[in-house]
C-alpha cells in the first residue's frame, strides 16, 4: 500500500470531520427581536448625553461627580464626600459600628443614632406633658403663679393703679385727691379706696392751734378738719393720699 496515499486519505477525512464539527458549533442563530430591538446596552462613556443604567453599578475606587447623581434605587458606599449638598427623596441610612455613622467636620465627630432628648420644666416654666422627649407633642408656657405677666391694664385720668394681678390686669382707684376748705369742719366728695389714707393740711395763716390742725372721722367719702382754736377764717389746702 502506498503510504503517501494513506496519509492523504486520512488528512481529507480528518478535515471533513473538523469542518462538520465547526459548522455545527457556529450554526446560525436567529435574532431574539426584530430590527432596533434586542440591541446590546450602550456602554457608559464620557459623553455629554444623559445615560441610564438599569442594573447595579459597582466601583472599587473613587467616583468623582461635578453634577448630580440620580438614583431610583439606592447608593451604597463606604464613604460619600461632597462640597455641595446631598438630597434624598427616600431614606439616608448610615450603618452603626466603629468608623460609621453621620460625621461632621473632619469626620471625627460622628453619630450612629439620634441623640436622646429629654426636657424637664424649671422654675417659672410649665410643660405639657410634664416631661418632653424627642417624640413628644406638647406645649411650653410661662407659670404665671411664679412670673409676672406683662401689665396690660390702664387707669382713667385722676386715678392710679393700686394692684397688679399675676395675669397683668390692674386695680384702679383715686389714691390722691386735693382741695381747699375755709374753716374747720367736714370735707366731702372724696372717692378713696379705704379709710387708711393720710391727709396733709396747710393752713394759710391763723394761730398756732390752726397750724396744728388734723383730720378726723375719715371715711372713703370724706373727713373732718379739727384744731384746738376756732380757726373759722383760715383757708386750709388739703391733700388726701392713700399709700
């Protein structure tokens, strides 16, 4: 048998087998969608057009952004650093543990939970409820039994304030009234708050006894001028004051 012919025949057979396997392996596969459908996703690039990625995006290094990052899902990172602002329409979650949390300044002032809040009333303060915590809804007001409210009342001309209540209202009375009388006797027409008022007399002339005249029989509506002498022609100027 011719060896050369045997090898040639074997090579042809082997080539036929390999071609058969290749044709089966690289058989034609029809597209899964019609024209313009089923295209491969566009790669992320540095172009100016907006791009949307429907899957997750993982980075092993730093992501630098001078514009805005918009995510309908979530953004997860070991550290987010910005010179602008972070705005979330959902939740912002920071994991607890060493080195985690919300940090201010250089990153050393970090919290992993909201600080506890408890407010208890001090002097002159009324709390409702009596102890306010972070989740409380209540009021803080002044204790008017301890502090004086702003004075809101007024008195008419000729009268004065005799008392101020804790709520700022006032009590008025005519605490000082003046007049004259010729000679001794009764002075009427007063409107004093009580009978503890003081009367000062100024006799315009008269004897020593007239100058030493004094008021007696005091009522809220008047008093009497009394002296050791008759003092019938002396004109007394008087002031009635209630302290």
